[in-house]
């Protein structure tokens, strides 16, 4: 299936709050809506794109958020006008649009620091149904990898399950072919990509 439809949300450039703060609120509202409207397999019906994304020295998501869906009806159910109503005066949104044909695709995906041996051990214990101590033993020679937060744009988000703040770092790669894989409930790739135009 292809992402045949999309809607754009634009953050006004002259809003009194910074674009970053509005972007974080918007991203969180979209995430909550994606959770509410997820597929029966637990994945998202929607994918996110940030056409003005930039990493490195100048890292930003930009002021344009694109929400893709396979079917026009999914975007109607998502109801972007209602989501944006909470940010009235700070954003504007497009109608539901047909995705143009393209030979360029982007994959936006979450990247995580692999620094906490305890966190990794808890995850392994849960996945493999072993004790925490057994999982911890598996990581005895583990060397932590710290991703440079200065390389990638990120959203500061509050986890609804743990009530803790965390940074959701997002990387992006351009691809010349379409990959039809699922997307997580942030609308980020678990292997798939979105049209780039």
C-alpha cells in the first residue's frame, strides 16, 4: 500500500511562542491521536514527515509537519482540524491532498542512546522471559554508546506511561525506492518510508 493522501500543518513563523515549543505540543497531540486510531496490530495508520528537516550544525524539524495515510478516510477520522484547534493562532493546516508521484522517499526514524545497562537488561529480561540478573550477565562486556544529541533534532516529550520527560531524537535518510513497512505510534518509521516532495 502507498501513502496516497496527506495533510500539511504549518507553524506560523511569527508566533509569540517559539516554533520549537509549538512543534513539541503539535507532535504530542498527533502522537495521542495516532495511539487512539492505531491499527489492530498496534502500529500506526499514519506516518510523519518533516520537509524542512535538518541535522548537524543547524538541527531543526522546520515549521512544516506532513501527516500521511494510505486512505483519505483515515485522515478524516484523524481530524487534523480538531487537533489544530487547540493551537489556534499558531498553526494552519491544508485540506486532505493527493500525494504527488515521486521517485524520492524519506525515512524518519527514532534513534536511542544505548547507555543504560540496567534499561537494556530489563528489556532483555522481559523479551526473553529470563531474570534481570541473567540479562545483566549478558551485558557484562557492554560498552555504552552515546549518540551525540547535538547531531539530531529532537522533541522533548513527557511519557504518559512513566510520567518522565525524555528526548525523542529523530534521524532521517533519503531513499530512492519505496519501502512499505509499518510505522510506530509516533508516526516514525519501523522500516518504511514516505514520499519526498
